[in-house]
C-alpha cells in the first residue's frame, strides 16, 4: 500500500465507525443486560458518564455524546495504528 493522506484518513474514519457500531451494539448489550433495571435504580458514576436515562428515553439508558466521542477517538486510534502497521509490513516486504 502506498502511503497517502487519503488512505490514512479512510483507515481512521473506518476505525471510528466500526468502534462506534461495536460500542452501540455489543458493548451496550454487555453492560446493560436489562434496560428496565434503571426504572427503579440509580446508575453508578461510570454508567452515568457514558449513558443517560432521561424521560426522552423512557428511563432506559441511551449512549450520550461522551460515549460517541470516546468510541470514535479510540476507533480512530485503532484505525491509525492499523494503517501504520500495514504500511510498515508492506515496506518490509519490498
């Protein structure tokens, strides 16, 4: 793979999008097995940092802006590292 700014940003954006999808599906289901639990119980500080349970969501936890930003940043970092490793392996082979 030839080094280019476009391919680097494609990897970063794809990593962010993939991490965003994983966070909003798999991690959400692992952290919150029963969404109705929070109708009568208070969320702990970790949960309230990444999820909000307001009247708009009928008391069910929903990912908030912090969750989105952290997911996209970690995904972008993973995408950049993947881009870097692919370029490094490709340069070693040539």
